[in-house]
């Protein structure tokens, strides 16, 4: 816990909450994923990890997911706008919203596509991830 003196002279305390720590886990995961750092990724994911994406495709590790993604996109980058945390019955739920930019395999680009990822974090590890996006809407426009 850190204690600082606010501008008004009132002592302000700031503890690292379980929600804050869960957000940090997800931030570290997203950074590692952007750099394809699988040693960090694998340390963050629980043994029973499950990822489900739009279209109800499921994966038990990120290598499977990236291999699948490479059959659809030549590049993809997520831009985070907000993290939100709340309790769930099985851990802390982290919602990550933002936009996606990238290119399809044929080179046609897209940007500003909305996405929402939901992570479930318990004991400092991610055990479930669900992701939704409007990419299918953009794919039909190309």
C-alpha cells in the first residue's frame, strides 16, 4: 500500500486490489501476445485455459489460435480503449474493449473494427478468454 499526500493535504491510500492485479495480468498477456512471446504467455495461462472466439471456434492454447488466425489474416493489431474489472463466480472478469486494424490474406486492409475480450482471472492466471468482434461485418464488405 502506498500513502501519498493529496493536493488538499488529505492522506490518500492506494492498495493493489485483486481487480487491479487481474488487469495487470491481462495487460502483460496482451503485450506478450503482441510480441508472440510464448514463454510469458504460457506462464500466464492456466493449464485448463480455453479461448472461444466469434463463430464459436475454441482453442486450448495460443499457438493453436495464432495458427488459425494466420489462415484468415496477414496482420492484425488490437488497440485497447478501456479495461473494466468485476467479480464473477469463478474469479475476476476483465473486459477489454477497443478496435482492430490489419489486413486480410488478399492484402485488403481494415481498421477501426470494434472488439470486446472477456478474460477470467484467478490466482494470477487467465483460465478463460472469450472474444467478439465486428470483423465478419468488414469481411463481407471487402
